[in-house]
């Protein structure tokens, strides 16, 4: 994982201490992915759908750590191409400055706006690849809620893409349960790419299912229907808050190739100690 960095005066993301656990797992998988695929694909591409400002301040402390974009730029075998999407213009401006300092020669495309509305721009920035010029993409999606629409992932999956996604089914969907289950609410519909999930949830409740686990399982089933390998709950990383030890979200890996899942299994095994893995 990244060491603390100095305050450079630019805007930062702000997050709880559990963010380090998340970023540790994301960084480990990104490293295995980029190094393992080097020489096997002509281009390795890293896409960050919620890139942020590049630095993250740990809430209630003075500590600042590297965010996912700069971690991906700083690994031993960097990707050949980076695509950073961020809705906040101030954050993407700060990210540009930080990337310019850390990796001035990196091939980076910046996209300002909501990733759900800019799918075509993101796709244009990802090399399509061909038989003689292959391209493999790792796409990281780190939303604050369940606002990443399944239609966005479906559109991006026309490329060769592995998805590493934060599923905010505890900290968002569970807390907003009463609103999300209303018949006229569409957020869960868009998250799952389905408007029939309420029927299945009605049955699942009788079996003792918890709403967050139900949503994560439904999401994984939708990804499997889109030709990704199965991702059961036990192969998702559940991240908890430090204050009350309550679950916040899952980090889930979706790949069409078993090698991706083998990498992820290593990350789950050694994610608490990076030195063990490397």
C-alpha cells in the first residue's frame, strides 16, 4: 500500500480509515493484473470510473494517502493506457496536476462528468483491440452509493474488460431500504439492470436473506448473465467501518477468465499483509 503523502494544498477526497483496506486490495489486484498480463496483451488499460482527486485525506486525522489513480500509475509494471473519469471538475483538475508530477509521460485520458452519462466517451478512450493489436482493460468502479448503473457496465463490456467494483449495498442500499423498495423507485432497478427483482426479494425474505446480501447476489447473477464467471458472496471482500465494525460494502471482481479469479483469490488471502504476497 501507499505511504502517507504531504499536503500539496490541492483538493482531496475525504474518507474513513477503512479506505486503506479497500485501496490495499485494489492495488494488490491491479499489480497482479498489470504484471501478469504484461507481454500477453499488446495494451493493458486501466479505467477508473470515479477517479477522485488522486489524494485521499483520512477523516479526523491529518493523514493523506494516494488514491487509486496514483496507485495504478506507480506500480512496478504500469499500464499502457489510463482513463480517469470524475464528475467533480475541481477534483479532476487536482488529479491532472498530481499525475503530471508523478507520471508525466503516462498516456492518460481525462473525462469530466458522470460515468453513466459518458459511456461513449469512455469507450472511445479504451483501445478496441484487434487480433494483431490486443487490448485488455481493468475497470475500477468506486461509487459512493449504488449509483453505478448496470447499463454502463454492459456498454463497457463490449471491450475485453475485467471489472473490480465497490458494491455499496450496506452503506447505501441497506440504509435507504424503505425508499428503494418502493414501486416507483428506480435506483435498484438501474443498479441491477432489472425491474423484476422485487418478486425475487419477496421470496428471499422468507428464506431469511438480508437485503444487502440479496442485492450483491442479484448483481453477480446479472454479471454472470453477461458472460462473466460466477462471483459468489464468499469471493467478495466485505469492508467494515472502524468505528462500529459495521459492514459498509463489498469489493467484487468480475472476470471472463479464471486467471483473474485466481489473482483475486491471492489478494483475498494476502490482502491484510502486502509483504506476504510479494
